[in-house]
């Protein structure tokens, strides 16, 4: 049975990410426990504390809803019905190194489609929100993507996966292609913030692969509701569970895809032949 979005959903999303930001800032810059999930993939006690807070909130408020979050039970398949997709601390590596570029990212998906989104950057006190069909907002003010129409005038942003050490040529191949045609390319370390910056017109385009649903679900909805375009790397429809994303102001989207499609194919062929 289809679950209709409720005003309480957005209110809960906002409450959750703001609470998350408070917990993040309480411990930011202090000694915290840091563990490794992989060679360079970190998890801190703050990630876990925020996620537990949120799971308790959902259990109390929406006991029939599911939660898909990064640190606990992260391998759950796409659920049917309402599911909160949560990254308790997007930009964990930045956070662990004292770099103030991180956030909490939350979307409510219904049958795999994001209907509500909230992302909070506690360092800048910036709250990005969106509801499907209702527009996107930054601290209550409407958001709109940029009007940049050519790559040479565009500021792009991307990220690298945690298995970058085994995929350097693949990742740098596409990165180098864009360095040669764009005004600038940045790497901030938080996919959720990258997507928000596209929505706000601060960046004109973003691409990344090897992502999880909690990295992109909220941000992709915010970009779309701000007037942007979001697809997979081959231009097919975006799904948060597809592992990749291209998000732009719409005007440079096809220009980015023209570079990504052949570059992606070439780099994948090179990588697979070397493994």
C-alpha cells in the first residue's frame, strides 16, 4: 500500500539532522575513538552515537518504518514501503582530521523513491531541505541551480571511493578529462554537501561512482527540486541504490555525459584488464 507523505516526515527529518549536527559539534576537535572499516574507510564513535539516536527516534515515532543507515545493518536490500535512508556523518574522514566539511544526510524513501530530504551542515549552520514536488530550500529560502551553460565556465566537484588505492588510473582518468575542460574541479570529501552545493548554484556539476544510498538519496532530491538534473553516469534514470550519480544544473549535463561515457568505458576496460 502506498504511503502518502506527511508534514510530520519533513519535520522529523529536520529534527534528526539538526540533532545530529549538535552531537557532531559537541565532539568535533576533541579526542574521539576512531576505527577502520577498511584500509582508509573510517568510523568514529560519533557516527555510531548519531545513528543510534536516529534509530531510537524512528522506533518511537514511526515503529512501522525501516531504517537504512551507514554504520549498523548497512547491507539491507531496497525495502518496500517507507524507509529512512541516513548518513549520520557524511565526511567522516574530514571530521576525524578536524576538517570542518561534514554533515548529516537523511531521506525518507517510499518504495525506493525519495520523497523528503534534509541535510544539515553544522559548521555553516546550513539546513538544506526538499519535498518531492515542493521545491528545495536553504534555511527556508528557495534554492535554484546555476545558469552556467558551458563546461569552460563551470565549477565541478567529485569524490573518490574508499578502494581508490586499487583504482587510481580509473578514477584519475575521468578526473583529468574534466580538469582539461572545466574552469575548476574540487574534491570536498562529502557527497551530500557536493549535491547541496549543486542545488545552491555554488557548483555547476557533480559526478561520482561507488556510492551508497545514504550518500546520495537526500542530496539528489534536493538537486532535482532546485531545478537540476540527476542521472546515472550513462544518462539513465538515477536511483539512490545504483551506486553512481551525475548531478548538474541541467545546462551542462549532456556536456558532462559526453565526457563521462567514453572515459568511463575506457577506464573500466583498462582497470578490468589489469586485475
